[in-house]
């Protein structure tokens, strides 16, 4: 007997395994992306609590809602928007937890959330592909190693300790220049998958 499962059934299975849900995709992607970087938050200890996390998660949700409706005309406009959102998230952490979030950590939460949501597709996340061509690649150890083998020098410090947005943006620009004519997050998906 042949299976009656179609591609959509299998895709929904993987989403459920990875995100532990079959709905609430935005919240689950934000949570998953948070787990991707929160192990780098040294010294936060007992300051982290569910109410504060909920308020911080809502900040990321507002960032996603903005980028899925905002009309971005070029990369420079997106870069400026992204810088503002990293600073917004950093201020939120200081307000909620008294914790100094580095640019490296803020970019990871924003960029991984957008990457996960894009992977779910426009059918599940309306507007997620609207400004996709401008999205930044999430910087972490895995992608830095892959890009280093392509001739793009790694950060001298750990990605989670990147403090200056200008250093972070310089790395994004080097990736764009190296892969000119390609969408950076397309490149990142392919490199990560390899």
C-alpha cells in the first residue's frame, strides 16, 4: 500500500517537531530564536522572568509586524531600520531586566526570528517575504566559519559580544559584496544547509 501523505503533511510534521506547534507561528519563532542566543546572556541569573520575557517577546513581535507591512525601498533604508530595532531591543532589555544586551545578541534574535518566519512561508506569515531581499543574515559561529572558508574574515570577538553596530553592519556589507547579485539570506540558507 502506498502512503497517502503529501508534501504538506510532511512539512507540517517538521514544523510541529521544530516549533512544537501547529499554530501560533509568530510566537513560537520568536521563542525559538530567543533560545538560539539566550545561552550567551551571562550574568542575567534570576533577573529573567516570564513577565519580562513576555514583554520583550512583544517587542520582537512589533518588529516583525512592522517589517511585514513597511515598504522598504532599498538596502540603506533597511539597514537604518534594523539598527533602530536592535537599539529598541537593547533598551527593552535594559528597562525590563537591567541587562546590557550586545548588538550581536540583538541581531541574532531579530534575524533568526525573520529567518524562521520566512522559512514558514507567506501562506503562514502574511507579508514575511515583502522585504526579504534586504534581510540581514544571522551572525553566529556556524555561518562565520562557512563564510571564512569563502574568504570573509571572522569577528575577532565572539558574535554575541559584538558591541558596535558599525562593526556588525560592516560584516553584512562584506557578505553582500562577496555575493553581489544574490539575496544574502538565500546565501545563508544554502551555506547553513551545506
